[in-house]
C-alpha cells in the first residue's frame, strides 16, 4: 500500500492551503458587505459590484504568467511575494475613502493574489511523491471548497457586528502568519529556468480571458447592453484563436499546449471536468439565496444550513483517499459524480416544510459528493503530467478552475433570471430555484458519465488502485 503523506509533504501542503484560503475567502467575503460600503462611499449598491468584478478580472488576467514567474524567480520566492502584496493591498482596501480608491486597491489585491493558487500547487507537487499526490492535492482543495460557503456568512457577521473594513483587516494577521509559515516550512528553490517572457502570448491570453469572463458575466447579469456583451464575446473568441495559433508556434510559449495531449489532464481541465465544476460551483451560490428569498429565513438561519453543506465537504476528506485507492479514479468520478448531480438536483425538492433531518441529510450529501469530486478531478489532472510540463499544467488548471467558478455563479444567476422571466413573476420564487437546481444537477450527471471513456487503470499510479476492470 502506498504511503498516504509524509509529515514534510503534509506540512507544506497545509501551509500552502492556509495561504490559499485567505485568497479564496477574499473573493467572496465582501458580497454581503456591499450595501454598507455603498452607503459609506455615497454610491448605489449596484455600483459597488465593480469591486467584485475588478478583483475577478485582475486574477484572471494575471494567472497565465504564474508558470513563467515560478520557473524564472522560484516558486517559493514568488509565493512569498504574492502573500505580502495581497496583504498590503488588503490594507489599502480597508483604508479606501471612496469608490475609485477601492477599485484601485481591489485591482492590486487581485494582482497580488492571482498566482497564489497555481504557484502554491507547483510547490505542493514538487514536494510530493506520485503516491502522495492524492492526499497532498486534497489538502489544497479545501480552500476552494470552503471559502465560497463560509465567505458570505463571515462577511455578513463582520459587517453587522464590526464594520465592512474588517473584511480586509482580517487579512493582516492571516497574511503575516501565512508568510511566516511558508518562509519556515517550504524549502528554498533549486535551479531556476532562464527563459524569455512570452509577452505576446500573455497579452493575447489575458485579453481572451478578460473579455470572456467579463462579457459572459455581463450578459447573464444584464450589467451591459446585449450589443456590448456580444462584442466582448467576439473579441474573446478572436483573441482565443490568435492565442492558440501563437502558442503553437512560439519559441518559448507562455503556456505549453502539449499538456492537453495527456488524456487524463484534458478530461479533467478541458472537457468533462470543466462542465462538472461549473455545475457544482453553482450550488453554494443558489443555496443561501434560496433559504433567504424563497424560505424566508434570516441570514443567520440560512448560514446555519449552509454550514451543514460545509460539514459534508469536511467530513468526506477522511475517506476520499481510501475510496480512490479502493475503486480507482474512473469509478469514483462516474459514480460519485452522478451522486453529486442527483444530490444537487435534490436540493430543488426542498421546501420550507421539508422534514428537517431529511433537509440536513440532503445538504450533507451534496457537500460530501462535491468535495470528493473536486479532489478526484484535481488529483487525476496531474497523474500523468511529467515534471517538465508541471508548471504549465498548474497554470492551465488554475485558469480552468477560475473560469469554472465564474461561469458557475453566472449561469446560476442566469438560470434564476430565465426561469423567473419564463414564469412571468415579479420576484424570484421557490419554483425558480427548484428549476435551477434540477438543471444544474442534470449537467453534473451528464458531465460525470463522460468519464466512462477513461481507461480503468487511469491514474492508478497516483491512487494506488490495482484492481483494473
């Protein structure tokens, strides 16, 4: 039986995960604080959404440079610099006196934190043996799973009982602790790669991603006219095609596209895995809204139910590695993925009168299957990636996951708007949430079934599974 995780690799993974949690948390924590911030800045609440959008765009634009930065300057050095920059930018956010100052500070915060996830993944993969990847990646997945669930509740608590500034002040002690942990635990970088920076590839990739994300979100949310959103979509498509052509012929491409020739990586970060992540990422957005808007619960009660979903994510971690070892990636991705889709759809069956233990059980199952599916996807992605392409793989994977998160929330919001419009109601109703959950659940099931195409032994060297079908 392969080793689970050595103490050294575990400590590195936990230190990286702690830093990633602060970054993921900051992406969602301010949502509940926007009304109070709008009053303090003397602007409308909708205008404050630029603070969320600019952060998201800054992260999206800067992620493609992660692999080059890690190779050129060293992953540990880049990670420490990012933690420091993110913490300083958080101070600037808390000190902002008006909306323009806040927008600039949020952009700097996004730039500072953009490479934390891909570079942190590089650090973890370099420290772990292949047989340890499941456990190591599993530890770095929890920030992405828990932050969207805990962020709005924590942000609401801080805003209600302190002030919105504490959504950013909280990053100071977290940043200092994370910096010291990384400095103490992560070993110094070895030999650095002296390759030129692909500026053309970076600009093309950044343009394609920024236009795609902003255009799609604006189209779904209705924050831009249809014509403007369509123009952004066309620009994104054109820039995407040019990016592909450039990266294929560049002498030193920013991203190594040959990584997509690895079947397991392509399946998890370019095909079915993207579809599944989009569907599963919609649930943390839909649940608290449904509990407050359709069930009539207050924020505290709704947050309590979301905590059950969070507990499902947490508890399943203990059995994820043994399950993968016993059944292998293909079986887990298909069976657990279908369960995740059905559990998500089952959330659409909930009503204010649902038997409480049944409601808790459904939420727990949805959270647990979501967590196992994310861990399996993230781990299988690197099962067959060699050391030479690992940096590019982490960058591509981070881009894929960032897009999945944005699209998951945008599609969930779009579904609600579409079903409300179809129903002809003046406000959102329970039926709109139910239809959205059914649709999202079906997407997850269909995406999971495509993993039947995987070889039975796919990722066996990483999972330790030896009983091939």
